[in-house]
């Protein structure tokens, strides 16, 4: 059992880890103080001092049990310090994505009635200052970084975090008994955090996750996917995302593993060789980008290079299927010629990748397995704390999100009549159960308490029998859970056929020419796509083929470029049913981003927004068909 201390709450987790490690020269966190410098360890002694300082400050400022304290920050050491202090006094962590505009920050602060607001950079402080007067419960803003715009500090409610640490250390001496009493009063059923769903539709809702929700999931996930004191994680997924919070933070420190904070999402490829992580937790987007960069490099190389690469992938496939003998020798050569270079880019010590948050395209899953860099797929929701199922190391099945984890029960409900046609709990294995598809349901200690101040939404999500309705469609295949798509994403064509766009879109993610793609065709006779090209790929093609262009908008209208995508659509559509084939498309000149509103902070597509924003293009695709 890799968990190194007993705990029933996150408060217990911190206290017991501190008791175990203070004075033992153990560092739970590492960070860069200077971008040009190297990673510096933070030892438990320093962490305990900092957490106590913030705890003293929270008590002095009147934070009571159950009060909400908000954090708007990238992943960093101070995020963990503030969170652990919040847990220690029995308050509630309200986490915000740094990509949120000020208006959405204002809504969350108002809805949660947060009293204190910790922010990171000057950009985030500007948002806080902008909304402060509209948030009646908010009393103070604390900034981690000194802003470049000094006038932001002119507001009397803004204070620097360094000053909080100094003041808080003095306050702690006066409040130590209160802190001790308060921490002992934290119960498993208390709310630990409000995580606001990024929401592909409508206003975000605050999922209330209790200490028991998260702790049960940490323990179950850690039994399912092994890590221990020898592991080191490069953390870059937002800590306000439940996946990173549970698996990349609490599960890691509970196992004695060490967390290194990436300087930013954009520096992950630079930080990997510096950190040499053994574990990385990511969404599929990272793996898609790595894969496409490799494929581009191969295709731009010589015929010999292409042959060697394809041979190495085939050898890797045979080896991953358990074939040995001569294949073992060939695998050693394939590693030396091809795969070792990829492993060095990841730091050379990766034991496992863990992927969640979206479907992992099978081609990309297979490639990383062939390279000896297995990806453990998992599945869950914010509302399930989050893990419901995951593959086990050595038992990965391509296209599946694995087996149900201990303590959790997953059911499949038939869409037509609402009947539960199959269910499995983590204790039901081994099993070869295979079922038809339906909505995925969940029961267990990981299921949220409900949505904050929103009983209607809670009742819509959790039925009278205690089943949480995920809105995802899936089935069991030999005991493994397979996700099909979102119910809300289902497209019904003119002929009445149900088409799930997710698996179709996943197919195209392995194309070097495509960055993003969304399938459209509701009530139409055929499917089409809105495509964001890989701009670097088409610019290089234009340069190599003497195609002059004045802008991206000009380039994507060129016949030579459109011909590339016509061929891609035909090639990929060969494996699709006739009603699923992509028969037309439009190229877009700008990528889908969080800032422009087409995707959520967790990189999920907002289909309704895209349908509205690009409705003129969709209408243009089908206009002749509808005349």
C-alpha cells in the first residue's frame, strides 16, 4: 500500500504528513524561483512554517469553519500552501481557472460568497480589482506576485502574500490553540472545495466535494494506479481541475511522491528534461501534439527515415502484444534508432503517463505504447471527485478507460426506457461482462454532495436512487468501460440516425494537417466538419510548393490547400459508416480557444457556441442540399 500515513480528511493528511516528514530533509514540492535557474526544493519544515503563517492570517481575518476562500492562480507552491491552510482551519477552497474573464470570476465570487481572494500575477490581480466592488462578501485580495502596474496596489484591500506570511507568523502564535481545535473538528462530511464546472452550456455550477469524497477517491485511485516515494510528477494541469487536484496533488503527497511545478503550460516540453519525471498526468491534447510533431518530422525526412520509423512502430506493437524472442532484440534496435530520442524529450525516466479529461485517440494511444511510454487512461467527472474507472499498468486496453476503481459502482442505463442494464463495482473483478451502450451512471463515496445553492441542478444530476447521471454514453466490454460520447453531443441526421461526433473527431486528431475539428450535420443528409488547420503545416506546404499568400485567410482558400483536406476527409472516412462519413468541410482561420469562447478551460468543445459563431459557414455547407 503506497499511502504513507493514515487519513480520513485532507486536514488529517497534511497534519500526519508534517508529523512524519518535518526534520527528515524531505521535499514534497519543487519550483523555480528564477526562469533561468534550476528547480529548488521546498522541504517539509518550510512548508509547515508557511502553512502555519497563512493559517494564522486566516484566523486573524475572521475566517470561520465553512467560510469560502478563493484562489485564482497557475500551479505553484503558494497554491498548495494556501489550500493546505484552508483545509487546516476547516474552510472551503473555491478554485478559479486563470483563463476565466473577470465577469465569470465575479459570478463565482458572488455565488460562493468568498471572503478572501488569493491571486497570482498582475493579470489576475487586475481582474480581482475590477470585480471587487461588485462582490459584497469579499473583504481582501492577496497577490502572490508584485504587479507591474503599481497602481493596482493603491487599493487598501490589496495585500502582498509575502507580507501575509510575515504577519501570519505572528498571528499564529496567538491562534495556535484555535487552529489545533479547529483542525480537530474537521469531519469527513465537511465540504473541502467548491469546483465550478467549466460548463459547455449555461452558468457554471459549484460542485461541493467533501473531504470524504476526495479522500476516498485518492485512496481508491492509489490502489489502482501505483506510485510511491520514488516518484516525481511534473504538474501543469490546472489545480482547480479535479483531475489534477486529486491525482496530481493529494494522491502524490499521500504516497510521499514529489511534485515539480512547470513554469507554465507552454514550458512543459522544456521542463520535462529538467525534472526527469517518472509520472505525468495530462489531458490527451499534450499527447496529440507530441505525436503530430513526431509524424511531421518523419514525413519531412528521407524515405529511409520513414521506413525505419514504420519498422520501429511495428516492432513496438508486436512487443507490446507480448511477443518476445527475436522481437526483443528488434525492440532494442528500434529503441536505439527511434524511441530513445522520444524518451529523452520526456526526461528519460517516465514510468507512466496518465490521461483523462477527454478521449485519447486510439492511434496515439497505440503509438506511445509501441514507444514504451504507456498511457493509463482514466475516466471521471468533477462531480465524482473525479475518478470512476482507470486502466491498470500492464493491463491497458486501447479504446477503453479501464476497470471500475475500488468502492465505486458504475451502471449503464438504457437510453430508450431508463432501465439499468449492467453495473459493476470495483470489487466485482475479475469479470468479462459485456453490455450494450447506454448512459453511464455512478454511485459511491466519491459522488459529490451536490451543487452549491442549486438544488434543481443537483436533482437533475443525482436521481432518487442515488445514481449520478454523467451524461456520457458508454458500455462495458469484457469488464472494461468504453466511452462513446456525450448524450448532448448526439447528432440526429435527416434520416433519423443517431451519430456521436466524438469518436469521429478523435480519428482526425492523428492527421498532421488538422489541429482541431468539429463535426456538424444536425437534421442534414450528411456529415460535415469545421476544421482548424495546423497552420505551421500548411504554411510549410505553401513555401515548399511556391504558393504565394498574403494571410491565413488567403491561404486556406487556395485550391491546393483545400485539396489536402479533401484527401484527408476521404482517407479517414473510409473507416466510417456511410451516414458518418465527412462529405464537406470549411477551413477556419483561427483556432478555438478559451479566450474566444469556443472551448472550456478543460479544453472541451462548446458546440452550441461554435454552432452560433460559425452558423453562416454551416448554413453555407448545406445550402444546396436544402434547396
